[in-house]
């Protein structure tokens, strides 16, 4: 029974990926499939975060549970800050890198200026990692 509860989030996420893939294959819009994937991931994240907190509320040793859940929520915050920053950096680099390549192909002297914009996008990921390290040291 415990193994099924551990596998349930994985099964739900894989199932939603299969459903989204089949929907796109049948002609549904990709944007809708991505939104469904993000919503299913958020639902699984909320459920996986809420169920241990609800189970911990019924425990007699509430102080130890609160400290453990605060540490766990801090670690979830570390992951979220890194993930969101890296997604943002990926989106920034996806737009800046092709433009930099195009500008360099037309004028080779523009390489240094174009590279700055690509590096600025990567800086977002480094800031997210820094915030994640700061949160981790407080846990």
C-alpha cells in the first residue's frame, strides 16, 4: 500500500504526459497541452506537499513535526527558486542566442555586444542558484 502511495504522483504525471501527447497527435493545440501539463504538475506538487502536513497535524509530537515540515518546505523553496530561474534563463537564451548568431553573421564586429545579451540571460539562472543556496543554508 505504501509503495502505491509513493508511485501515485509518478503515475499521475506520466498519465498526464501521455494524455497531452495523444491530444497533440489528434490535432489539439500545443499551448493547451503545455498548460495541462503545468496544471497537473502543480496539482501533484500541492497534494504531495499537503498530505504530509495533514498527517503531521494529527501527531502528538507537533513541535518536531513542525520543524521537520519547515525544513522540508525550505528545501521545496530551494528547488522552486532554482527551477523557475533556470526556466526563465532558458527562455531568455532561446530568444537572445539566435539573434546574436544572426547579428554576428551579418557583422562579425557585433559578436561582443551580442554575447552580452546571451550572458545576461544566463545571469538569471545564477541568481536563482544563489537564492537557492541562501535558502538552503537557513534550513
